[in-house]
């Protein structure tokens, strides 16, 4: 028997727990609990294990191409993309999403992609150095961005 | 003379394919998209089609496959070219599954979880774990996936996104999106595949 998925993430004195409460052949229902605060139930594709980002007041939970934004006092906001989601960062009140094939700024309130950089090949891990976002590329040389609330702003490679 | 009728049908096909595609199909999606890459490839394929017409016209009438999502026609029993109603033509001999380039791993390794990354492990859980594919059969299955779904695929610039059912060797199936890039040389390379 395989145990249901469960994990706890702690970041900057915030603790968030994910517990699988139901599963079908294709989807997994997960209860997301912010310790001492609210809880949500979200349904994710079962193929991939859930990923989590704690972004100030917002918790982002995703698997494959489906992403949820969870804010205290509000219902979960669901977004489905063409690209698999690799990482989510908060940028100036919006979100910078690193996908498998693109990097884009997403406005969760409007449910709209504000700006997108389309890569030629699959992208990998991403990290920040100062105000610059680095994203691994298939070429081995990372892409660089200086994202804002309105634009991804790719930078020339070094 | 039956051959004359077939020749006329072929010319009608070529004329239909040679007409300009809607501008939206070739709009660059981003600064990195290859501008007009698919247009270049389409012209190239039309050229090849014309060159190959002498050996194909005898089989073209019978080669129309109404079960496929596009129009198929080829010499003999094969189906080398698939055309969409928008005019784009896929030459199935130009489809490639890239092997290792900048790492020891190729696309099939990436999709089967052989690359030591979160992304690859997730893919492997699906393509190997759920659908049961291995190194020997995933590539050909994805080629078929593109061929079977080219007629309804989304084309943006030089990128093709095909959505349809992928059946694993054990019979389990799932809806999958395969993503392909038309190269400046006219090849159609697998970029990735995603469960939908």
C-alpha cells in the first residue's frame, strides 16, 4: 500500500501542511492548512506530487499544469496553463511563474497572463540573485530576467 | 484515363497547400520564437511534395484516410505527408526525437525520469510509471501522437502543440499534449510532452 501524500513546509516562521484526503485515478484532493489560520481543499492532477510556495500572504500550490493561489479569507483561485509549472514567485503584487517552456507574469485577480517569454526548449530550476531571476535552460546557459508586475523583461545572457 | 484524374486531384491539393496560411499562424509568440519558422518549413515541404508528386499520384486517391485528423497521402502504403485545412503540411519523415545535446540525456530520458531533476522525475512517474513506457517505445509513440493529432494541433510560430490520447504498451491511455518545434532546417523536433 502507498501512503497518502502529506508534507509540511516551514518558511519564515510560517507553517503550511498538505494532506491528501482523497484520490482517484487521475486526481488528488489535498487539504492545505496554514497553521493557526485558514484551510482550503484543492484538487490536483495525481501524476505529479504537489509543490508549494509561501509568498507573503499567498500560498501557491501546484502540480503539473494546475496552480492554486490561496489567500486568507478568500476562496482558492485556480489557474490552468499549457505549460507545466516549475516555480512561482511573488513580484510587485503579481506572480512570476516559471513554466516548462515559458516564463510569465500572471495576474491572479484577473486570471490573465500579463507578459510571457517563450523559451526554445525546456526550462529547469530557477533562482534569484538580487533582483534578477535565473532559469536553467537546455543549452546549459541560464536565462536571466528582471521581472516586474507588468513584464518578464528578459536580459541578455552573460 | 484514371491516372489523369488522379493527377488533377494532386494539383488541387498542391494548390490548396501552397496558398498563404492565416497570419495568426505565423505570428511570433515571443522574442525568442523563430519568426516564420513554420512558414519556411511549410514552403519546404510543399516543394518536396511537388518533387515527389510523380511517384505519388498513382496512390493519392486511395491514400486519403478519413480516420486521421488530417489528410494523408503517400507513395505505396505509407503516409508521408499530412495536410491540415489551414494549409500546413507535416512530412512525417522530418519528425525527430532529439537525443543528448548539452547533457548526457535526450528527450526520452527526460520524459522517463532518467534525468535527476524534479521535473524529469515527475514526467517519469507518468510516462513510465502510469503509462508503462520505456526507452524503446516512448519515442515512436510520441511520433504517432503528433501524426494522429496534427490536424487539430495548435500552431504558434514554429511551435506545434498536439493534444490527444496516448496509449501505453500495457493498454493504459491518457490525454497528453506533445510539443514540437519546427527547426530552421525543416525538421520537427520533440520539445516535451505533458499529461493533460
